[in-house]
């Protein structure tokens, strides 16, 4: 590995934000995730990258506490995860907002749990502030169904922002968006991540998106889901889209693709090996 | 976290829940017809009125044709309309009496059916406890309770109120419980992420998400309410819409009786229209 791919630790303290230890998860006896060990430093931006069905969404749900692992444990800021917590905000691919509430009401509902000490008036003001930060100042009283997919995702990000969670989990939040909105929202995410600095775990199947956003890319292979490689992204910040044209970026993309190809090849060989063994017996 | 329970389906095979289907869309998109009407009949949006006009014409024709057997057994539309107009004060008063029984029972049955349906639909243990009973009790045709209710309860009002309640409660409860049990996973996930407590979860998430099912239940329940009430009134009321029809049948005053039937139809139709308006307003967020 060349020196170019080594970067400084994400935070000077290097404290652990999320720690996944020897995690296994099965769904109806079919293994979905095996032997997952993953450390995310406090304030680090990590992308989980992998093809559909590799269990990256499952891993994110486990970190969120929406599902519980069969074996192994997940720690967030030192304590084991027992269920969902306001400490970890989540943005889903879509459907993060309740369609019967306006954008502001959606955020106010979130605030009623995360900031119970404040009154309604304060919550409404704060909801408007959060919406303004993601460029939705004008749409506070709109219902989600009247908004575009991009605006709905901005709303979902605003809600996560309002919760003030130190950890932000995002499950392919821009998977359904067109390239232009996608690019805009990637920058919104980077901005939200930076101040105040949060730990982010971001699930995507888009290599360029992962490299543009992350400090570190964790590659997951499928059947069953497992970590095949971790790559520290060597690019400094702030990043611009000029990055996509650089030779280094191209090389890194190529390297990631190569890892996935190799993994698929190994899987196929392993499977046919088993078949051959069965035929002999 | 087991706090919200898991999706459970109250599998009650009954005609009451068969009507419980999510309204697929609120938009009415003009669609080119598969079988266009002949050009002479093609008046945009007037097909329904034309059909009713046809029925009235047929009615007029038949009543004229069988005139000899006594116009009072099969009154013509004109005679019925005249009688209806003359009986209107009496009918309006009857509507008032009927609604005095209907509305409190309807409201109470809806409140209880929705509340209990939401709780049972989201709590697997309660669902296991209650659904065998519901499976047994809900398909019993509620009209069958009427004679006993009248015998058992002190006044006609309480008896009629009780049977209306039974008729409304089951469809509302079953639809609500099914809807709450079939709550989309992403709503649950979101509620859990936000850390909502059970009561808040029921009030702010499950209830609005289940509203399409609840309205299906209320639509069925409202029809049942009118059936129950008018049938009960046939048995033993001293006033009300069903009583009006029964009274003039006893006196063989068939023009009045037919007028009463028509008038009752209009009242039910208007009630359904009002419900439809409320539903459209409440479900504005459905795409």
C-alpha cells in the first residue's frame, strides 16, 4: 500500500464513537452478517460500501438499535447498544418524515423528545432554524407529499440535525435522487457533519459518493455479508468535485472495483468448489 | 425493543373486514373509457342522473300500467313525491328522533372501536387474548340481538342504542386493528428512532397511519348503524324513520310508506356523503 493512502487519524483524541465486536446476524437462519469487527472514531465519517444484499443496511439498523445482533456486541460511546436512542439520529433512504405532518411539525415532534425542557414556541423556532440550514426555510409549513424527493431528504437531514445526536446514521439517503440533487445534498451532509462535528456512518453503493464523503470506506461483500477491505481516504478537506478528475481518485476507484471483483470471483470459485465436492460424494 | 409490539394481523374472516381496503388513491384521473357510451347518451358526468331518470320513467310506466290493481299499492312517482312533500314535517321530526339514538351510539362505538383497535393491533399479547373472541362474536348478524335487547334493556332507546353500537363497533374495531397491525415498518422505525412513548406512538403515528382503515370501518359501520336502527324501529319504536314506514304499512298507506323509504335512502346517502367529505379532509396527505 502506498503512502498516499495513509491519512492522519480522524480526531486528535482518536476516541471510539462506535465499536462493533464479533457481530453475527441471521434472518430466518440465513446468515446476513458474519464476523463483523468495526471501529469508528468519534467525529469520523465512515462509508459502508457494497452491492445490494450485502447486509450494509442491516449493519446500519443494528448500529441504530432497530435490530439486535444474535451474537457479538455494538458499543456507542462506550456503552452497549440495547435499542434505539436519541444519541444516534437516522436518515432513511426515504420515508423518514410522517406524511400527515408538515416539515416543521415533523421536526417539532422529534424535538418534543430530544428537547423536552423547551416550550412549543421555542421548538417551532428551532425547527425553522434547522430547516433553514438545509435550505428549506420557505417550506416549513409544507407537507412532505408535496415536496420533491430531494427536498424530503433535506427535511430528513434537518430532523436528524434537530435531534442534536452526536452520531448520525444514514441509509442510502440519496439512492433515489437525480445526480444534481445528489451532489447538492452530499454537500449539505458534509456541512451538517462538520458543525458541530459528528460521527457519521453512511451507507451507499456508489463508489464515488463514498470517496467524496468519507474519511474511511468500509467495503462489504455479500452472501454472507462481511467486511472485505477498509480503505482510508487520503484526500484532505474541504473537498471539491474537481477531485473526481484527479488521477489519484481514479486509481482509488479502480482499486475498490478490483477488490469487489476479486471477492465475487472468490465467492464463485468457493461455491463451485462445494458443488464439485458434493458431486464426488 | 418490544415496547411497540410487532405487526400482528387480527385474522377475522368476516364480511366486516373484507371491505377494509386501503383507498388506493384520492386522485381521480380522467381515463379513456373501455366501452364508450353511444354519442346520444354521452353527457359528461351526467350518466348517473340519466340512469335515475330512466328508473323514474320506468316506475311511472309500471305504476300507470298496473293502475287497475289499485294505485295505492304501487304509487306513481308523482303521487309519491306529493306525499313526500306533505309528510316532510313528520319525516324531519322522525329523522331527529332517529339521530338522537343513532349519533351517541355511533360516536361511542367509533371512539371505543378505534381506541381498542389501535391498542389490540399493536399489542400481540392483547391480540392473542381478544382475537378468538372477536372471531366468534363479530360475524353474528347484529340484527339477531334486537328482540333480546328490547326485552332485556329498560327502554327502547337504550335497546336501539345498544344494537347500533354493536353494528358499528365490530367493523370499526376490526378495520382499525387490522390497519394498526399492518403498520408499515418504516413508521415504526421512525417512531423508535425519535424515542416516542407508547401513548404518543399510538396517538401521533399509529392513529394517523391507520386512518384510511378506520374510515373504511366507519363507512361499513355507518350503513350498519342505519340498518340496525331502522330495523329496531320496525320492532318497537314510538317514533323515528323505521317507525314511520312501519306505521303506514300497518295502515296500508303505501304512498306514505314508499315516501318514507325514499326519504330514508336520501338521509343515508347524505350521511355517507358527509362522511366522505370528512374522510377526504382527514386523508389529505395520502398521495
